[in-house]
C-alpha cells in the first residue's frame, strides 16, 4: 500500500508539470462548472443530463454528474497538484468518452464539433498521468511530509 501511495504522489518533474497542470486544470474546472452549476453559460446538471441522454449517454443526469465532477473537481485538483495522477486519469477517461462518443465522426476541427479539442485534453491529461504533479505541487508536499514522518 505504501508503494502505491508513493507512486501516486511521486513528483520528480519541475516547472513543466505546473505549465501543463494549471491551464489544463482551469479549462477542465471551467467546463465542469458549466455542467454542474450552470456557470459560464452552461446548462447545469439537468440541461447537460438531457443532452447526454439525447446522444445515448444514459442515464443522462448521472453521466452529467460524473463528467462534471471529473472535470470540475479533477480540474481543481490538477491546478493544486493534489492527487494529480488520479485526477488526470479520471479526466483522461472522460475525454476518451467525449472523443469517441460525442465528437467522433464530426471531423477533426472544433468548428464542426470534431475531435480536436477532446484529443488535446486527452493528450494533456494522459501526459500528467505519467509525469505527476511535479516538485511544485501539493503531491510533492504530502510526499515530503510522509517521508519526514517515516524517518521519525
């Protein structure tokens, strides 16, 4: 169990993790807030759930809650560098569903609701699964505190 915790929190990357984590986290949190809270012109859980059901993601309300939560809470976690790998993994899975279920077959570019945007977010979140939160993250702080406690 300790090995799993250490691998989850391991944060050897430097500034490159912050440069990737923060803007991707902001984008995801903003999109999640549209789904969950109807902020920034979003439709909230009811409206998003109805749309998700209309494209075959049922039950729509639950799917909206899952996608919105992954994006909002996972996005906030990425910004903070807190449990970066699990947050990135949940968002990568969410983007994989979006890419193949919603955007596939609509071309590549965003103007046709193609795969471009979902693919970019999938790529970024997948990269974060591998590199972790980096030295400048709450993951690194927690790992340091755990190692200090172990040495006492």
